[in-house]
C-alpha cells in the first residue's frame, strides 16, 4: 500500500545488509530518486569489476546509480542537490557523510544501525554483539550527524541472540528487521509522531572493524567465551587455531561443562561427533573444522583422514 505522501529519497548503501531496506522502500511506494553505492571493486583471478549487492538490486529495478569516489567532491553535492530529496536513507554505505552532504535533504539523513545504540557504535556491531556474549541486540533508526553513530535515536527494535546464532544468521535477521523499522520510521516522520532521543555517551560502547588475526583462539578463555568467538567470527574472519604447525579453522563448536587435567588447548577426548579441547574453564567440542588448504569437514570426517590422540595440543 502506498503511503499518503511518498518520500523523495536518495538511498545510500553497498553490501547485502542494505538490500532488504532498498526493496522494502520500493514495496512501500517511496520514491527512490537515485541510489549511491561504493565504486565497483575488482575481484577474482581475472580482476573483473564486481557490482555491489545494492548496485545489482538498483539495476534490477532500473534505478539511477551513482558511484562517486568521494562525497566531498562539489560536483557530487551539486548532483544530489539537483535531485531535490526530502531525505537520505543510509544503510552501510561505507563512508561517513560530510556535513555539507547531510545538509542537502529537507528532512535530513536517516540511518539504520545494526545494534541497540548507544551500544556497539562502529563498523562491526553484529560481530561484537555475538563475541561479547550479549543476550540480545537489535536495530536502530537514527538521524545522522557528522559523528560516528552519534545521532539522535528515532526507533529501535530488539531481537534475542540464540545459542546457535552466528554473525551471519544475525546479519540476515537484522537486515529484514531494519528494513521494516525504516518504513515505520518514515511513516512516523510524515505523521509528525517521531520523538528523537539523544544518545547517552556514558552508555556508549564501540565495535571496531575486525582483523584477520583476531580470529586466533586463546584457549585460556572459558569454553563459553570461545564459543561466542567462533559464532561471532562466522563468516569472517573465522576462528582458527593451529594443529601440528598448520592453521585449523573452527567452523562450529559447542561449549561443555567438562574439565580434565592438563593445559588449555589440550585435546582430552575424541568421538564420532567432536574433538574435545580443554579451555580455561570447561571444554570446547569442535564439531566442524577445516585444515588450511583443505575442505570443511565434520569432526568425524576429519578424524578419518587425520587421526589424533588425547594429549595433543592446539594453539
């Protein structure tokens, strides 16, 4: 159903997370004047230019696509101003908007952030919520300002983080939840019922970008903490350890309240379903693993090709 007055908007986004929001806006009848996304990146052996997921979606719906190298270019600002937008919608665009750009739309700029702000400001809020062992997370629509996720909160929706959730499953769920919340936010904005709430800086936490080396497992942590890391680092950069001098990626694990004598990182038991490893408290059952250069396997399949014995050390 079309809103009473469709918003004239420019959508800014790049990765998969932003696609549900763009589709939902179109389904709701909002007027998408143009789509901004990051420049094409070269990928693969042939180094061919690859479109972002948002560009692919925009092309499917025959929407104009802009891919500026920088938003600080005065010509880019002129182009955006000429469109006469009511609002900018920003969903994981990939760079901060300078104040001169934020000042263009009459309603300002609205962002979807994948956390319950002010917690987990920054680039990797989904991953850090899982790594930190949070019981819940959610999405926030907010007015953008020149800071890093510091603008006024408009609406929020929460979702629990289950014991089997990974960053990937949470990413997919929050993408849909955020799209629905965005449409609700625009409708409330038109009705004049939104009540922006200033963020409390005393409650702010940060979710910096992840680096590949942060995937290395520290076996002195508790089994629960290690399980959170395995799930939070899925699908990237992946949790890993070392076995016989080679990198061993841990795709799936399970914490168990079982201890045994020995140093953290010691393999204490092997069965058809798991490789049990001693941690700082409890044990971690490795359920799916992958030796560097080989394919992902269940622990049962892995042990058929590489027999291990209790007492061997990981890390």
